[in-house]
């Protein structure tokens, strides 16, 4: 779901990386186990990347997203999850004079997901499906959704090993099928890290490539939801573990080779608890 993809699906993967043990188990939870998480991200910029990679100026656009996420182990192989964002959006040509100011707060597009463990061994392989649900408002003063239902089948692999410290890695790829004129996308992610005492260090690389098989227009008034967006992103972060169940995370995310999306990095922080 456009840049909400970058935030929604990316955030899901980050929250699932709360512990090395989670990733080493291919993030499929034990039967009856539940993870609940709350995250907040901040993005602000006065430029947007166009289809040629140029950065024309726009009124400063700011998004503060509060993401509620949960996942539950249904069986030894199946985990179901869901995410609901609440967005605070603001746009103004002059933040002092508040010229041509627009603002809106509301629910964004949500995600329901499923992950099924296919192979259990040194390298664990799973198949997943993410459903993008149009719970946001595409007709608001600033759109909180893109008005489409979408889905992404994906395949992921994860593993871990010891080199003095426990190291983990995760690879994931998927095909994002979109509707109502939005172009389909190919998605990929590579994540890795290690844990030292109560701190896990994580670095994630993410790519999204539009197939440009939909409408040529931007299809949204929100620069985070533009159609035909493509990018490579990187996100370093840390997770602080307060025991085996409670964790706090902090991430910085930026990108390169960006097309048709807001030109700004984002900062996010969150907390999670396993029941």
C-alpha cells in the first residue's frame, strides 16, 4: 500500500525482530503465544522525488504514525498477525504563518498477515500472505489511505549461527498485487544482526520496485501514497531487552534510488511484550 508499505510491512518485520530467538524460529510463534507491540514513527520533508529522481519542493509534509500490532501462534507452524495505524498528518507552505495549512488525524490502511512454517532445520523457510485493507480515508483533507485492497504472497528464510555472539539473518521476497489503478510491485528485504547481553543490533536493507503496469498518475494527495513508487532503503536499529518478554526498539530509516515518494528519512521507536 504505497509508502504505507514501507511503514506497515517494514514495521511488521522490525517488530518481529524483537529477539534473536524470534528470528531463529522463523518468527512463527509457539501455539498460544501472543506478541503485542506499539510503535511511533516520525517523517517530515519539504521535497518529493519524482519519476526522474529530481526533488521538486512541496509544502512541508509531516506524518506521525502510531502503529498497533499483534500476532498470535495458532499452531506450531501457523502465526496470524494484524496491524492498525493511527496517522497524524500536517501540511503547510509556511510553518510559522501556517499558510495553506491542511491537517488530518485518522485511522490508516491496516494489514492482516499470516505466516506458515514450511521447512524446519538449520535454515527455516516459511510462506506468508499480507492483506492490505482500505481502512483509511482516501478523501480526507490529507489522505490516510489509498482506497485499495491489496495482497502480497511472500517467501522468507531465516537462520542463525554463533561467532562468539549469536548472529541471525532473514531474507524475504514477495509480489505486491495492487488494485484500483495502482501498479504492482516486487518487494525484497535482507535483515541481519547480533545480540550482545541485553542489546540486539539490527541492520535491514529493503527494496521496492514498481512494475508500472497501472495508472501513470500519482493517484493520491498524500506524498507517502504516490503510485509507481520505487526505492532502496536501509535501517539500522537497536532492541533493548528487559527480560525475556519485554523489549524496546529504536530505528532510523532512509533510502536511495528513490522515485515517486516523499524525500525524507524516518525515525521510529516502539515497545513490545510477549504473553
